[in-house]
C-alpha cells in the first residue's frame, strides 16, 4: 500500500490507543478522545463537583462556567467546525503548582468518573486503591501544566477539603499520549500547534500533518513524575512510540528524541584512541562505523544460523533463508519499493551499476543512442557507461554544474532528446556533498522516454528514500555507507523492467531449469543473484536498517543539517581555507583546500590528532578538476559526530596554519 492510501482502508488500531491518519485522509476524533465541546463540559463537571472549601474562614468564590452553551459533544461549535470557536471559552485561571501540591490525597469522587472515563483508553492498567491511596505531595513537579495552560484555562483553586477516596483511575502511558497528540481532532489541532505546548518547531506541512506533529513532539516528561504516584510495579515502563513501517510504507518514523551521546555509545569503535587521542571519525563518505546491534547480529548469524539458503531442508537452512529474506523485506520497506521482487542483493554500488549496465544496458542501448550523466559522478557511475558506449557505439553526454556545484538544469534539459535511453546521476555528490534535484531531473528524463538510474550511495544514511515518490527506474546503494557491513549492496529496479531484462551472471541459484540445450531463469530477483550470495552481510544490512529506523531518519537529517551548518561556518573562519562545493542543498560533505599545504599533508597532520578524514580525489576526478584542483581534504559527517569534534578539527587546522602543527 502506498502512502496515498486513505479512507476506510487505512490501517487502524481500534479503541483509541492508536489511530493512524494517512496523508490525504481528513483528521477525525480517535475512539475514546472527546471533541473540544466534551472537554469543556467535563471541565465544568469537575469544578462544579468540588466541595466548598474554607480559606481564612471564607468560602471560595463561585466557579465560572466554561461555555455553558455546550450541553454535549461539540454542541457549541459552529456548523462549519471552525477551530476558532474554541477561543470563545472564557479566559480564567489555572491552579498553580503550590495549590496543586496542597491538595489532599483524594479528590471529589463526583468529578472522577466523567473526567477520567471519557479521556483515556480503557485498556490501561488500574492503580490499586485509586488516587486515595496515593500521596500527591510526593509529586516532584507539575511541569505538564505549562503544556496544558495554553490550550484551556480553569479557575484558580484553593486547597480542597478532605473527601472520600475516589474510584480507581487509569493513567495513560507515553505511547497513548503520543498517539492522542498525533491523531487529535482537526478542531483541536490548531490550538495545540499555535500554543507551542507540544511542538517546539514551525507548523508542519498540510500534506502530512500527523507525521510532522509526531516528528516535532517533545517528550511527555511529566509522566515520569506522575508514575511516582502509583505503587511500584503497577505501571509498565513506557516505550517511545514506533509507528510500524507496515502501516506507513516508506516512512522511517521514530518519535524518540535525538541524543547524540547515547548514539555514540552504540558504536564501540568510537572509544578507540589514535596516536593517544580519542578517535574522531570524519571519513563517513568513505565508510561508516557499525553499531553494536549490527556487530551482534552478524555474530548471532554465524553462531546460530550459518547455512546456505533456499535449497536445503534442514533447520539451519531455514533459519538462514528466513533471515536473508527478512533483510530483503527490510530493504523494500526502507526504500518504499512495492515488492521484494524489486530488491536485488549485490556487493555494493559499483557492482550494482555494472549489473544494470551489463544486463539492461546491453539489451537496450544501441548504436547512436545516448546516455546522460553529470559532472558530479563518482567513477563508478562514469566508467561502466563509457565501457557500454564503447561496446555499442553509443554516446555519453555530461550535464555541467555551476560554480557552487549544482547541476545546471537548463543545460541538462538541452542534453535530453529522442536518442536519450538512460540518465544516471548521483542523489548526493560524494566529493562535494551537493544534493541534486532528484524528482525534477527524473521527470525531465521521463518526458523523453529515458530510464533513470539514481545513485543513492551517499544519500541513504542521511535522508529519507522513497523510490515510488522519486519514480526512478533503478536505485543503487552500498550497505557499508549506512552503518552496515562491507560487501553488501542493493539494486532496486521496477518490476516490469526487471522481468524483461536478461541476467548478467550465470550459475547456480538463478535458474529454474538447465539442460545442455537451454536454460530458463528464475523470475526477479533470483535471476540476478547467481551463486551463493553474501548471506551474513545481507542480514547485517537488515540490522543496520533496524538501527536507523529506531532513531528515525527525520531525526538524523535534522541533526546532521544543523551540524553541517555549524561545521561550514567554523571552517570558513580558518585563514586560507577554501571550500570546494557550496551548493545551497548539501549533505554532510565538506571538501576543502588549505593555502600553502598539500591535501595529503593536511590529512596526515589531522591523523596525528586522532582525526580521520579523506585526502585525495575521492574517485571523482572530473568534478574536482572542474574546480581547478586535483584533490581535496574531505571531512564527512554522520549521526554520531558532534560540534566538539568539529571544534577539534578547526583547532587543528588553525594550529597547522600558525605553524604549531607538525607536517
């Protein structure tokens, strides 16, 4: 199901605990969540039920009613359902923290049933003895009031007189609160967004309001305080909401906060020391480090599951096959491909491009046909096409870039024509970090009937990937660039194209039947996976995808963008440093040259400080020569890098410039 699915077929969890509202579907009130009119009515019931209380011998002032015209659900709202109607509620006070602390260990029983029963899902655990068994004075703080106050306001309350214990109530878990906030009715959502209570960022796009809200949601920290009211062991620990990718295909969603120090602890190699200094790994465009979960998954495979796959009847073969094919499905979900039959395992991006060139390319590129690439390409997206053109008598055409390193779209369009059979370009430049306008370039190529191969090697660990959204015909990437093992990569191809493409490699596993006269091949993807594949590392790639999805690609992209901005500004302050590639849209690559120093000498000097960068041509000589250089120093960022590491890099460069760093 694509992300455009909506209406009655949209997946839901009934009962109010969680309801998914997909893009294109109007917001509704989830089961168990009252609309604003009901909230106002319940507030009135709560405060009118409170007993009179004495303070300095005087009765408390009468409690004003909240919109007395609301007899039932949403009755006071205009027919149009305009959320602005909520602003008609009288402005009154709300209890202070001191006043709440003064409350006794019980509340008025008349208020509890109507307030509690309508708000929280019925499946939550009960607290033995109710609130009467709890000690409200133990509550550390009522910080959640700062989130509630902008939405509704209530009269100032004086301390309550003692009241009989109220019936047992249910306290929601963090998962339920996140789901409620994410799926709140369209009438209440504007007030929540405008108040800034739950959302610490600008309003989300209208296309995906519920996803954006979840992205920006700050933690419900007050739950940790409320839980202290309950007897030990009566409330389960809350887990951050993880929206299943099966429910929202192609979306890599996590609502947890981004804690870089916690993430760094997941990567054991970051505890390494180099030349007596803590390792600072800024060579992520070459390869990323591996989290412990990936290392453990590889170990588990070799100790518990190791076997060849698909063709044996014994238990380990079944385990290995299940793990391998589960990894394929994780890749499908991660890319938002429509079926696992579109996912081919290869050794890496280089083999992936060669597979397309030698299978689809050989079959479809003819004499005088044209293949279009850009100046930004890695050698792996140049050489295979040169070889194919030389073999077929086709032409290789190259789209130029401007002085910032961005593709000149007008010039690119001029290269497209009736002879264009294929366009192949990088989503992110490995040498400059330029993010290309993917959808626009693909649409332009498709107007001429050309197929498009998108090189995602430098993109998959930094930004969300959706092959159906891009509408690319092929997508390729390497596992080791996204915290997975080396020696594993992926080709995505549209199923109808793969079904009509002959295989490149021949051998075992890719056949249906073999005689000395004829061989028939497996359907995709099997026909493209000859021999014994890299089973363990495919499983490790699946574990890397699990790791990325637990953190949330939106969290990673947001953090890395901020880090890139910080690093760019800091490096530009170094005297004599010139950044190569300054496109407006960039990922975490910072190529530079330093006046008076060879790039290899700068790399060596940084290495002595424990700082790992790449110094050279980065397998992208044409684009560097476009900027008049043969090589650059290339720090490149990942989710575990920090501003402190950028400061160490900049300080080392300053010292080198001032003659304090040895060459």
